[in-house]
C-alpha cells in the first residue's frame, strides 16, 4: 500500500495524532498529578489507584496490540477515548480509595487502546523516516499534556477543588472523539486480509526484525527499568518536593511542569543522535541510560541542598527515560511486521516497571526515606544501561 507523500497531509496527520495522544495523557496521568492535593486519604491509600491502572494498562496493551493488527485501529481508539471519558466522570463520585482504584483500573485498560493502534495507523500511513519523526511529535503531545494537567491541577486545587481535574479531561475526550472521526473520515486505516496480502506482495518478503532472542530479553529489561524510573518519578515528584523542601502542596504539584519540558528536549536530542551520530538505536538507548545514572547519582549527593537543583536532576533523569522509551517502545516496533502487536507487547513491560515503582516508591520513601529510594533509582538506571549495551552487541547481522 502506498504511503502518504503530500507534506501538508503528513503534517496534519502528525498534528492530529499528537492531539489525540495529548488528550489520552491528560485523562490518564491526572490522578497522579493531583494525588498530593486529595485531602482525607493517605499516600499509601491513594497509590493503589495509579498502581492498578498501570497493571491494567500493561495487560490491555497486549489485548489492544493484537486487536490493532486485526481490526480498524481508528475505531479501537474511539472505544478507548469514550471509556476513559466515562471513568474520569465517575472518579469524583467514588466514596473511598477502593472504589477509586476499581474505576481507575478500568481507565488503565481504556487507555491501552491508544498507543498500539496509533502505531499501526502510523506504520500504515508513513514510511520509516517519517514514522520516526512522527513518534517524536506524538510524544511531544504527551509532554504538552503533562504540562497542561499539572497547570490544571494547580488551578483547580486553588479554585474548584481536585474533582475538576477529572471533569475537564472527560469533556476533552468526548470532543476528541468527534474531531478524530471527522478528520479520518476519508483516510483508509483498515487492516483487512486483502490489504495485508497486497502489502506482503509489494514488499516481496516478510519483514524481519534485527533482534536475537537474547537481545529481545535484554531490551525488555531495559524497558521495565525505564518504565519504573519514568513513571515513578512523574507520579511522586510533587510528593518528593513537598517532603524534602516543604514548599506546599500546590507549588509542589506545579514543579511537575518541568518534567515534560525536559522530555520534549530529550525527544529532540534522541532523534537527532539517532539520525546523525548513533545508528544503532539500542546502543543509543544504553548511552542515554548512562545520563540517567549520572543524574541519579548527583541527586543522591545533593539531596536537601536546593529544591531547584533536585527538581532539575529529577527532570534530567525522567527526561532521559523518555528518550529511552522513544527508542525501545516507539521506534523498535516498526521493525516488526505486526507493528501493533509488537508495540503492545513491548509497552506492556513498561507498565510492569511503572506499577512496581508507583507503589514501591510510596512504600520505600515512607518507611526508609528518600536517600534509599534514590539509591535504588541509581541501581535501576545502571541495570538498564547494562541491558541495552548487551542487547546492542547481540544483534543480528542485518541490523
């Protein structure tokens, strides 16, 4: 099947995909963004909801990944948006954290119908180089969404209260469904057997990925590591700032805005390095992990000195993990014939790490302090470094 060639259409599609991913993000991470301001509940109690959501999101990745290679991914994403709108609407009416966790678990599953189907759509419409550029722009949408939801959280906590942080994304999801269906009304994103047969004939051979089994296992370890660091820091950074520097809940939440700014910077740096310096993407992921190790070591040494320095180093650590995620979860699936399935499987491992760290950071920081927590971050970043460097050396010859 022919790819999009018109530059204007390509830009419009990229903007649309970034916008839908923006919408999915503000309706997914809003619980973590406002968790510090939800009075009446303990930190441990509230951590249950995002933890189970990470689990259901990870499991859902497997489901949506497989479905995305068999059914029209455009409509799978509509299903996800409608269901997540419903769950965000229900959260303010929950009586306790058990109900919140149940609702947010369903939201995690709904959110899993975003990324794998979107990967499938992009592989259908874009060539390899355009696909890599598109993944960066789409991930920028998630970063801008993170900025937006932290700002919304800050405003709501000082005006209408934390419940507004769920009402606004619910409305945004409903609006996005209308825009999505209208914008793609004339775009063929179907994955019928006939079309797959045509693609196979045009290619002349099945797509072969350049990874040995050993390399894939090492890549999975790297994915789990970056997921634990990226989402653990994103969820608990406001709490970290409030616990160590007593800046107040609202200001601590607002500090979370710096994380997505650094993630955007790291996305651009990663793409530039991939295109100009390090063609072996897995090796590049290992190098970026090294930056994460250095940032976490400096954070450990400087803890308690200056809040600005700590926030900066956490932003560098989280941003570098976004760069690793861009490579391992966004770029690597394009090497597989069933890109949606590959994306779902690989992304599922991200949220194994996310689920472990979301609860684990709350438990360890409360019982053992932030020094021990940061020391564990150093170890996790080092593990990811070693895994990626090993995987880069155990690739197939056709890399």
